[in-house]
């Protein structure tokens, strides 16, 4: 079932270059000037759950430095062409390493005895990618679901669906009518399963399912990632420089604008527009200076942040602190924020625009998606615009 045009995932035009960061070691023999084929191994990831780095297109290695490889597109260039892997014949304990080697970031499984949730919900307001994938890429998602069942043979897979979206056929499906922040992976898990603490483990969104289904269909390394750019949805090669992504949709950042990676609620501002797009980014949005919230005003002691908090935390205790005091928050405040899910609902509710999510993160809030705090390391600083 196709959605409206702006929900259809569009193919990204051929990229001229890519800037790809990694946290492991470069593939043997990789060096500047070397030709590489699309899907060729560029670096082996150190982390067990993080996919190895694969070339998103064919070209030559423009530069190689610790944690970063830059690739330039060249027509007709060929390096080591990857051969398809018959994932059907890979089983048991070999499946996860095989998927990692194909470039997949593996989802974190649910604790033993608990079901895994396949969420079709858009986790944050304005993201839109989940519904777009669910509507446009059903066959691939179903292949991803089958592969996930083999990856986690001991977990029941339960689909979590908003109204009027068809299940993929995992078995059990539950309708979920609550809105943000309960649609975030960590809080969804808490609410659906009645768990006392938020945790994003064992929650799989359509973007991860799409990645699984894509490699299941071809047996080839993953060379595209789903991403929303200014509300439009694309399948794009990872490593595109953020400045070039914005330029491709006719956006040129001006002084004072804000580039936001991720959703509107828990997204992270970035000034590093020279860094490459990553699979965990999900969304890139440019917010013009004139549309940015005005600077925070003093706390009004209204308590709306506490009311908005799905965990009932006393976030207002922290919001009253002057911004310059946040580097040394007293134990009472840190204690009030213990267990924070990092959902950002308090910040959205605050009429004084206190940056409460940043405060919660400073106090050690978890990432509601379970992402690494600031993504993989390395990568150059901002490029001149
Ligand atoms: S980010 Fe704010 S609303 Fe969300 S759990 Fe933490 S304190 Fe509560
Ligand atoms: S919502 Fe904002 S203004 Fe109101 S108590 Fe919380 S921090 Fe203070």
C-alpha cells in the first residue's frame, strides 16, 4: 500500500564522495588511491554489535586516517567485488557475525524470557520514517522479520502497530494508541510489557528491520540507509557529508541556523556539517534561525515538566537551577533525575524553554533509542561552508 508522495522513500542521486567514520581497524591493504567496489570491506568494527564498514559506492580511497576513510566516486572503477553470501545456509552462532560483516548494526536482544517488540510506530513527532518504511517496503521488512526470527530464535516477536497499519505477520500483533513519548523504544517497552524501568533493548524499528531484509534479499553488504531529510524520506548512501545532504535538497545553512540530527524531541544539534551521515542518524533537519526558540527564561515553578515526565521524575528541581550551575548539580538534583529515559518530554513542556533534555543528559540520562552517547568517534571537524 503506497502512501502519499512525500512519504515514499526516494533514491538518493549518485554521491560524489563519502566521509565514513569507524571505530575499529582498516581493512588489510586499504590505502589512499586504492580502487574499491561497492560493498567492499573498508574497516572491521571493534564493537560486537556494530556493523563493519562497507563502501557505499565504487570509487577510490581519497584519504585514510585513524577512524576515518574518505571515498571519492569514480565511474567504472573496480576493487574487490563482494560475492553474495547465502544467509540461508548460515545458522546458529554464525549468523550474527555474518550480518555484522555485511555492515549491519545488530539490534540489542530482549532479556531472556521477554518478547522482542517490532515497532511500526514513529517514535517521535515529525520523524515520519517508520510509517514510510512500513508502507513502502513491506516485502523487505517481512524478509527482515524472518531473519530476525532466526537471529533471536528464543524470543517471541510481537508487532506494535498504530491504528490502520497492517501487520507484517510476526505472529502476535498489538495496537498501541498512545503518543509520544511512549512511542520511544525505551518507554514503549516499559509500557507494553509492564516493566518497571525503561530500556530500549529488544525493540526493533522499521529502519533496522529494513536493513536486515535488504541483506536477506541480496546476500550483499548494506550500502544504503533510510533517512529523513527535512521531512522527506530517502534511501541514501552512508557517509554523505551533512552539508552536501542539505545542499541536495536546496538548503544552505546560514549563520544562526541549527542542524538537528534525529527527531525533534531527542535529536542532537550538530555543527559538524563536514561529517558523514550514519545509520543511527535517522533524520537531518535544518531549523532556520528565525524559527529557533528564544533563549530560556527563568523557571516559573509551574511544574509542567514534572507533569509531562512519563516516569514522574522531579525534573522541576533541576530546571530551577541557573544554567551556569549545571556542571555541578547537587546530589539531590542528580537523584531526582536518576533513571531518566532521556525522552525530552519535559523540555517540550517547559514554557520557559529551559533546556531540560540537555540537563537530563548531563545528569546521565539514557538514550531512548539505546544509541551510543554521541555516535562512533572520529571524523573531521566542520568544513568551511
Ligand atoms: S527527559 Fe525529562 S520527561 Fe523524559 S524521563 Fe527524563 S526527566 Fe522525565
Ligand atoms: S516546566 Fe520549566 S518553568 Fe515550569 S517548573 Fe519545569 S523547568 Fe520550571
